[in-house]
């Protein structure tokens, strides 16, 4: 992890550009050679026209020159195509690596560090944000380089041919970058507003989808749709403002370029009439003048890619700047079974000077169902986050010992976690179970289903383990979802099992079955359950009550919880 973080420590556009400097260097080199071939191509073409029109050469005499013209034309096209392909490949590879690095970083940040970020905002950054960087590396950087290479090469050629034309091009050329810089300040503000609206639109749309059931029940679905539609319309208007600025900028740049070319043509035309210039030089300068402004035009066309990338980097940098708080659970096999997990004087907090837990001491033993109870906001979730490794204690430590008294440092990789609302995918029963172990065979699935008291209802389904259960298990009851989630976590054979309100919102009969299944699997495991009431209390041999950041235990706690 440290190596990964060090290798990607510079999370800026400049730092990302350095990471594909070889790809971009090759692209610029190929583009530079293509620029040389362009100048040679136009020189040969001007010579052919001059020979045919003024030197009375036969067409047959120009066949070698025509051959060179075709070779230069094809070579330039291939080199330019290669330059574009290399830049595109480098940018795509970089975006893929950045997406993997950002995902790994978010995994290390964990749900606690991501609490202030909506899912829609995170998804928008991972999708549209990273995709917005691709044109910057594939188009903007190579075109910025070519804006320097080709114009200077043409200026050098024109200086050799005609001083007045050189002076005109040298004076009018810099007007385009200067004007782009002036317009860029206004365009950047619009792009920033567009990116903010895109984040809000993505977050609102996802929130509306997730809460559609509640919105329909309360008759507010149309209001939510209208709100999302209004935000989409605002985003559309902002996008059109960006396009308006881009079109106006292109029109002004075309005006300056056309004016400069016309000025060169008028000056050369007058000198030709006076006999002070030869046709071949004049014709070649007129051919080179549009190509002199072509890289500037291409650069201005891709300038919005820089502005879009700058706006997207704001969201990407914010995610990369989140501090990693999740312990690195390196998968290492546990040779000996764990006997206990001890919390020794642990303290935790989310904000400075606001501790949530203070000097907590408790022990969770093998073969025992330990119940954690307490009022909302007392610190139950924080204690579980410490055990799961989603939050690091600011003081104290958590120690796991095996049957020989040896301390294990990677014990958290052997934890099984069942949240209050288990996540089930749109797939079959077997596919949902195999999320914990993709290599598990049918016999393993039947075994864990039997332990979780889920085998009977699974076999009663129309297709057994191959029955689709719908998104979030909509085809199952609440008790079936809980037992299926318990069976799935047992497929990992965890030594520590943590469950959050596993019997909440269940009818008494189903609650008894789920509680009995938890008690059975606790015979050879450390089982920790968060609950306030219900049948699970009858199976608990240890009750820990969390109150105002303190943890109290004892026999009287069992009666209090009941």
C-alpha cells in the first residue's frame, strides 16, 4: 500500500502528464516528423505548379516530383495517424490506472471516510470525471506541443522566402493564444459551474431512484421527477453556454487567421505585379500560411478539454485527498483458531475534541454470543467499526489471541459481517452465495444453507439454488434474506462473526429461527450481535451496554437488555 501511495503521490494534471511522458513524447515526435513532411510536401507541390505554369515543363518531366509528392502525402498521413493513436493509447492506459488507484484508495478510506460524500457524486467522479481527463491527454497536450513545433518551422521557412510575410505572420500569430487566454477565464468559470451541476444532477438522480418506492407511497414521485428534470435543464443551459463560448472563440480565431492570410496574399500580389517577387515563393508562402494557423486552430478547438479536465480534477483531487482509515486486511490463513478478541483501553473519535468512545475495555470469547446494546448515538456502531477495522482507535489497541495465547495481527481478515440490510444482487440464490466464495460447489452451498436454517426454504423455491431472487432480494421475505445473508457469510468460514440487528423487523416465529441459527454457528466462533430486544437476547451469554462512550458489562446487563 505504501509503495502504491508513493508512486502516485502527485495527484495533479502535471503529475499525471509525467506518468505518460513517454507516450506523449512519441506522439509529439511523430507529429513533428509529420510537420516536416508537410513543409516538404508543400514545397514540392509549389515547385511542380511553378514548373508546369511558368517554366513550360512537360507533365512527364514532373513524374518523379509527383511520386515524391505522393510519398510525402502518404507518409505524413501515416505519421499523423500514428501520433494520434499513440496519444490516445497512452491516455486510455492512464485513465484505467487512475480509476484502479482511485478505487483502491476509496477502499482504504472506507465507509467512515466516505460518509460526507454521496454515492452519486462518487460515481460521477469515477465515470464522467475520469473520462473528462482523456481528451486532455489525447488531444490538448499533443496539440499544445504542435502549436509550437509547426508554426516555428513554417516561420523559419517563410523567413527564408520573404521577410514581409514573416513579419505579418509573426505579428498576427500570437494574437490567437492571447485571445484564448482572455476568453479562458470566462470559459473556466462556466465549466466549473457545469461540473458542479453535473455532480448535483448525478446525486439527485441516484437518490430519486433509490427512494422511488417511498416517493410513490407518499405520492411525491412526480415532484422528484420534476426536480431532476429541472436540474437536467439547468445543466443543458450551462452546456449550451459553454458551446456558445466555444463557437464565438472559434469564429474570432477564424477571423484573425483569415485576415492574416488575406494580408499576406495582398502584399505578395502587389509585389508580384511589380515584379519584386517570384511566383514559386509567393505560392509556397500562401500554401504555408493556412498551415501556420492550423495548429493554433486545433489547439483552440481542444482548449475546452483543458478547462473540462481542470474542473474534473477538483472532484478527483478531493477523493484522493481523503485520508486512508481502513486497516489493510492482508489475506493470511489462520493456522490456529482464535480464542478471544480483547479491546484494551481503546478510544475513538470522528472529530477533534469530540470523543465517541473513551478507554473501553471488553473481551469477546469463542463459543459465546456477545450482545452489544445501548441507545442510539451511544457508540455501538463506532465499536463495531473498530472491530471491523473500518476505523482506527486514537488510543489503546485490539488484540486477538489464539488457543495457545499467540497474538495475531491480521485477524480482521477472518471477520464475517452481516449488516442490518444485507446487499443481495439481481441474480440466483447460488450467485448471491458465491459472492463470498466464487469457487464453492453445490455441496458447500447446501452445507452453509443448512447451518443458517435456509436450506428448507431454498429447496422449496421453484428452481432451488438457481432461482432468481431479484434486486435486493425482493422475491424473498425479510427472514429469508437474513438467513441467506448468514449462509453467505458462513461460506467464508469466518472465525469472528458480527451481525447488526439480525432479527429486526421479523415476525416472532422467523425471529426465533434466525436467533437459533446464530446460536448454532456460535459454538465454534466468536459471535458479536448488535441488538436492542428480541429472541437473540435469550441466546446471549454476555451483554455489553454502551452508554455515553463507555461500555458496561455484567449479569445485570442481561436483565436490562431483556
